[in-house]
C-alpha cells in the first residue's frame, strides 16, 4: 500500500507544481500585456503631443500674419496666444482636450477672417499656414482616435477579472480619455433663411 501512497503523493506534487507554473506563466503573460498596453497609451499620447506641438508652432506665425491685416481682431489673437500657452503647460489629457477645443474654435475663426480681408486671402504665407494647419488637424483627429483606442484597451484589461489582480498588484492605473468638452457634443441648430 505504501508504493500506492507514494505514487499518489508524487502525482499530487506534480499537479501542484503544474498549477503553480501555469499561474506564474499567466501572471507574467498578463503583466507583459499590461506593460504593452500602457506603452501603447504613452506612444499614442506622444503622437498627439507631436501634432499639438506642430499646431502650437504654427499659431505664432498665423497670429503674426493676421495681425498685420486685422488690427481690430486683437481680442481673438490674444485669446489664441493665451490658449496656446495654457495648452503647452498642461499634462492632463482631459484638461488639454478642453483647451485644444477652444483653441480649435478660435483658429477656425481666424481662418474665416480671410473672407473679410481680401489682402489676407491673397497672402501666400497665410494660404501656406492654413494648409499646414488643416494637415495638422487631420493628423490630430487620427492621433486622438488612436489614443482613445489605446486607453480603452488598457482600461478594459485593467478592469477585467482575473487580469485586474495583476494590475492592482503592480499598481497599473487607468488612463484618461482625450475628450471633447460638452459644448462640442450638442447638435448645432441650423436656421435656413427664407
């Protein structure tokens, strides 16, 4: 009967070792997935930061050109400059989203000035800056979507059981979404002239 008990103990030890090894492999695999997702979020944020830097580099040139043609638009130009300064100084994706939405609206207003100022519209520098700004906005739109997808993937992984056990053990934090402010979510009212 002793050899039977020894065989049973050996089998139980192998089962226990197999379970421990499987648990350890799963923990390492989960940790590596979390690191990969966190790094993807950081990379995506960096892509947004690059595009915002490009935009922020264009703003002073745009303001300078518009300023030469439109002296009475000083308030708008000062607001654009102030928002640019705030955007450069913030690290929070949520706060930056709000600032950038305001900046985007003011830049749109500046670009619309070309209709009121034919000399501005004819300016090659203004046209080139406008084209560059449109290009940056297109890249920003893509970068924001990619960033929010990366945040979604990371936050989902952190919140799923059993992965959340590893996430909590190693203090992985959920990331903030890059979100539009509430005013951009409302449906605009369009009134047709009769």
